[in-house]
C-alpha cells in the first residue's frame, strides 16, 4: 500500500516510516503540515494523519484528504468526540498513539480490504461517550479567545482586548477548533454557550 504521512514530529514520522516499510508498505511522501499535504501532487492509497498540527488542524484538512485517499487518523486524542468527529469527516480508521506496532499493521490490513478500523481501546469509550470535550482541554488563552468570540467580538477586537496580534489570536482560535473537533467560529460560539462560558 502506498502511504502518505502527515505528522509534525520528525521522530514519529521516522518511526512510522520504518514500521510501514517493514510491513511491506511504501511511504511516498511525508509532510509536517496539512497545508503542504493538500498542495502537493502525491498519489497514494492511504494517508496517516495526526490531528495536532501547526497551522491547519488535522480535522480541518481531513475532508479534503479523504477525497484523495483513505485516511487513518493516528492521534494522542482518544476522547469519543474526536473519534466520532473524525469518522464523520471521512476517516476510515482511528488509531491512538499509545497503540502497538501490530495494531498499525492490522489497521492497514483492514483498510486495504475496504473495511473500517477502530482500535479496541476506543470502542467502549465511543459507545459510552457522548458530547464534545469540555473547557478543560483549552489553555487559558485559547479559552479567553473563544469566550470573546462567543460574546460577539471580531478576531481583531479579540486581539486588541487581549493585547496580542490578530495572527496570534487566529492561532489560538485554530487550536481551540482543533482540540474541540469543531470546524468554524459559529461552532465555537455554540459550544461556548452549551458549556455555560457566556
């Protein structure tokens, strides 16, 4: 199987490459950012996608990547909301980073047969867990940006109130979206209201 790696940690990418090549798979491209992967002219059967990426988050990039190849999410996030969101956006499999090397090869084998893959440790949590991550997953700055956006401030007004640049405010907003498994500002506003932050 031809595989593309989208993972920002060099050591993790190197480890994944070694595992895949030992399993008889070919890594055709590696990217540290989702934007790079979306722009590049690669052809592959599968994308191994991390969710925590600099710039565009993995969940945001997932629908576009899923149009080009099957996507297996490999993430440190094992909360039910992340897993459910990833499948809803087009992922064919979800593997936590604490999984074993044979789990990765099993996931590829299943996806290669046209099946979906969910790591056994996530199955029960996904069945039991409902709803989205709570405010505790956000840093203090991320939460401050979300609350101000939910109060109706524009991004430039948020930046001014917090004494940061618009680019930095945008980065905090992007991180919050990624951590919460959300797509756009209106989703953040809804989430903040449901969580009682505004």
